[in-house]
C-alpha cells in the first residue's frame, strides 16, 4: 500500500474516532487535529502531516 494512502487512512480513522466521541456522552480523548508521522528504517521519522499550532 502506498505510504501516502496509509497516512490518509490514519488521518481518516483519527477524524472518525473524534467524530464518534463528539456524538457520544463519553469523555472526549481524541481531537480532530493530529500530527501524522511515518517511521521507516531507511528514512527514520518523516512527518506526513504536521501542524505547529499550539492549542
């Protein structure tokens, strides 16, 4: 599976989890804005999506 597609999948799953928690009465533990990094042997850590905004 291409790396970008895996990053998009991870981002979508995080957003789906955040939406589910907003619609439930449980305590919210995931926000919709998250940073995503890919860790490989050849490139070590490489940011796929990174925001430097402090919330």
